[in-house]
């Protein structure tokens, strides 16, 4: 079964100061790379190793240097211990897990009655 999840996306994200600098330097390709990386992080549970950059570049049909630039050049992602992540995405994943846990608890209570 293919599960499809959502995450919050501010409709004014394109006008965020960090994103404006990214767009000014890398254009809409950079903006697309940003959202591609965010989606990959969401599917991976929130963190990815830095050594996956060549794979992301291949998947996104772009240059490794552009992926690296988006990851390191605009203060959009955190890098620690050889991994990159978005604090906001981690927060969202945790919230989604909490909702799931609450739903399972509710279902368990319902079926016991």
C-alpha cells in the first residue's frame, strides 16, 4: 500500500528572506531543489546522510554542487554528524507520529468496549 502524507507549506514560502536569496542566486531551479530535498527528508523520516548528495543530484537531474549549495548556503537546513535535516520537518514528523499514536490508542479503547 502506498501511503501519501502531507506537510504544512506556507503559501508565502517563496517570499521568505532565505528563499529569496536562494532564488536570486539559483533561480527557480534552486527553489525546486529546496522542495525536492524537503520531500526527500519527509520520506526518510527527517534526516539524510550528506553522502547521499550525488544520488539526490541524479534523481533531480541537477548538479551535486547545486544540491550542496542549497543545503549549506542559505541557512535552510541543519548539518550535524554527517547528516542534514530541517528542524521544522522533524517537528512535523513528530506531530504526525503523535496523531497516529493517539488514533491507535482511541481505536484500542473503542474496540475494547
